[in-house]
C-alpha cells in the first residue's frame, strides 16, 4: 500500500475495521437466529405431539392421509411433520413419509440419523381411557435451514446495503477533510521568500490546528534563518569592506609617499589590514561550514594533546600580543568530541583570550572532572565583558569597541556553534573586580 494516497489508505482502513465489526455482528446474529429457530422448531414439535396425543382418533387403525382435520391442522399451521401414534404398544396411525420409528425412542426430544438424514424426534406419552398412548413426531433438520435461509438472505442484503451506505458516507467525509487539507497545502505552496507570514488557525478544525501550528513554527524558523542570513551578509560585507577600504587608502598614500620609512610603515599597515581581512574571511568560511556541518564523529580525545596542538598554532599570535598560553590540563583527561571540530572550539577560545589579555599576562587553560562531564575553562586577565555586552557575548559580530585588538566578532559565536553541535553547555564567568574573563564548556567524558 506504499503507493496509495493517504486518503485511499484512510478509506480502506475504515472499511476494513467497520467491515470486520459488521461481519462479526452478522455472524453472531446468524447463530443467534439459528438457535432461536431451532428452539422454536422444538417447541412446535412438542406442541404437535401433545395435540396429536390429546385429539387424534384412537379407535381405528390405518394411515391418516384421509383424516381431513388432522392433515389440515398439520399442513396449514405447522411444518410438514412425520408422526407415529401407538396405543397399547401397537402402531395405530402414522404418516406415509418420514422415518420408521418404534417405542425404542426415549421420551422427550432427541436426535436421530436415519438413512443419512438427521431428524429431530419428540416422544410424548400419556394415558387415555386406561390405555397408554405414545406419539412420536419427527422433523427433518433441513426444514430448519429452509426456515432460516430467507432470513439469512435478508440479513446479507441488509449487510451489503449498510456497507455500501457506510462506504459512501466515509468517502464523503474523507473528501471534505481532504479538500480542507488541500486548501491548506495550496496556501503553503504559495508561500515564498517574501511571504513567510503565519497561516491562520482560528477557523480551522481542531484536528488540523496542530499541523498548521507546526507549519507556522517552520515558517517562523525560516524567517529567523533568513533574518540571521541577511544580518550575517550585512556584517560580513561591512567587516570586509572596512579593511579593504583602509588597504586601498594606504596603498594610494604609499604610492605618493617619498619617505622610505613612512612608506614602509604604510606597507606594514597594509599587511595588517590584509591579515585582518584574511582572518575575517577564514572565520566566515568556518562559520558557514559549521552551519551546514553533518553529525559529528564523536571519539575519545586526550584533551591535553588538543590544547598542545592549539598552543603551537597560536604561539606566534600570543608572542605578538605579549601573552603566554598555559596548558594546565591534567594528564590523561579525556573528552568525547569530534577530532576536527573540538580543536576549532579550543582555538577560538584561546584566540579570543589572547586578543583581550593585557601584555605580559597568561592565558590559562584548565579542566576539571565533574561526574560524567569535563568542564574546560579558558581564562584571561583582561577587563572582562561590560554588562551591556554580556547578554550578546555569544552572538555573531559582537566585539568590545573599547579594546585595541580588532577581530571579526565571530570567535565566541564559533565556540557556541561547535558546543551546540556537541550538545555541550557553554557559559562565562566574570572575574572579581571586573578583572578577568573565563569561558567554560561542559563536555562529556571520553
């Protein structure tokens, strides 16, 4: 049924369920009808036997085909029955058809099979004028089926008509619901980049509201993603335009500068601007790669080794800024992380700490085990984060305008993104007296 539509599946499922229930009801009705018919037949057989015992003439012998009263009574008011009347143990009357029965038949109702036919037999015994009278009445079991057959035919036709009616009602209801759903789908299909407003849910049926609410949630996420993308592009253009404009201006001045020393200083500034632009481009590409990053390949990593590799990569930048990187991670500490993404997190933490550390101070990298987690801490001795920036410290393109170091404003945003990919918790702590800043990342133990 994988190629069927949802509407067809729903109709078939409802039909199967209702058909199964109705079939069970019909079968139970058939057996109940059969049971009641057999009870009625038994009651009729007993009644005929009793009437024959009380009213049938007992003085003459022979068959009863010419006995108008009894024959009319049997054929008009009752089913065709075979009977035998015994007086003083002698057969006095009997029908021309039916089984040949004798006084070996027990008193009451019993079942006999004679000549491959099943018979229901009733023997009634009374005393008449001092003589014992025994009446044996037999009815063919096929008569029960003949009685039930028209009733069963009627029941089957009713069943078919009701199934057809139920099918029509189900199709109508499903079509109405399907039309509503298709209207919603058409409205969703008309949505575009310029129209991401929520779909109205007020007039919808209650069962459709969760679906439309989920679609509205997706639309809200799309709006947020597009807004973030526009903001990202605007910031990226600004971050690239500023150093490039400065490099262009410095190049123009350097061309006209006759003094060799001054021209060298201009070239140095140009190189610094190019380095800054390259750093911004690198961070932007890294952020774009992380935004579309696949599921991380989690492995057990020795944290101290990761820090040592980052320390080697950042050694030149730390020396340029007069900072020292102190790897204080205990030997043997392991974390569960992606071997490609986790160094990015650590590198950006250390890079950010170096940028905001006063000259001649240390950047300390520590870790402590807390239950099933390892808390990684990177601390600098800078001025910390002013209160007005603390709420957005992990947002993209957020920089401390008062600091002499320039950056892309993406460092801690990259840290937050890598932490989110690892389902890790990242937070910061302000140092005492507004001195120092610590970023903490809680990672699972390896």
